[in-house]
C-alpha cells in the first residue's frame, strides 16, 4: 500500500476502506453494519501481519478512516472513537516517546475537549 500525501484520504488503505464503505452504504447497509463488515474483513487481513509496527500503522488507518466515515454519516460509535484515539496515542508514543508525549497529551486533551471528543 502507498501514500501520496499526509491527508487521511491520501493513502491506498484509507481509500480502499472508503470505497468499501461507499459500496455498502449504496446497497442500503446501515453505518453500524457497514462498520462491522469492514472491521471483520480488515482485521482478518491484519492478523497475517508479522511486523507489529506495520500492523499498528494499518490498524490506525482503519479506525481513523472508520471514525471519519462514521462522523460523515453522523453515526460515530464510542467504540470506534475510543479505538481511534487509543491508536493515535500509541503511534505518537512510538514516534516521540512517553516523556515528550506528556506536554502534547495535555494540549490534545484541551483540544479534544473543545471538540467534545474526550
């Protein structure tokens, strides 16, 4: 899979997830059922990964994409929201380390609170 930018929809995986979402929604499947179908198919795919960092990266894209799509349809579930935030924090810790994350986390908490995400 590849990426051509830093935006959410500038990645092959997120675009594949979005395409699958749109196809299911066009068939009349509810957002909740669509989420379950997509989670099941992609998590089965990720179970074959040998590299944990690659798996973490792709799981992050999966849940952030699902959160974005659910929000677009005003159907954001608490489980997808919590998992997306949890994975974002995990990736940040891998990139920046725990000590550097303390300041970032305080700022993010204020930001998430302002968006009513936390």
